[in-house]
C-alpha cells in the first residue's frame, strides 16, 4: 500500500462518504459477487469463450 492510498483513507476517515454512495458501492460489490456465484455454479458460457481457429501457428 503506497502513500497515496493511505492519504485517501485518511481523507475518507475525516470526511466519510454519503449514505447514497456507500449504498452504491455495496450494490456494485453485491452484483459482482452474484455474477461470480452464477459463474461458479453454471460455468462460463461457451459463446463467450475464445475458440481456437485450428490453423496452428502462423508460418513466415
């Protein structure tokens, strides 16, 4: 952790964010955890996977 993050944390301690911003941050974290859980339960969609072309390496 560098000095920039420590200064930011000190600023947040002196001037805490509004309840609306805290709710927004918690909602984003919750959405990420829900997506992670869905990916762990059902797996990654095949349509979003990178499929190899089957040609092999390019020869020059």
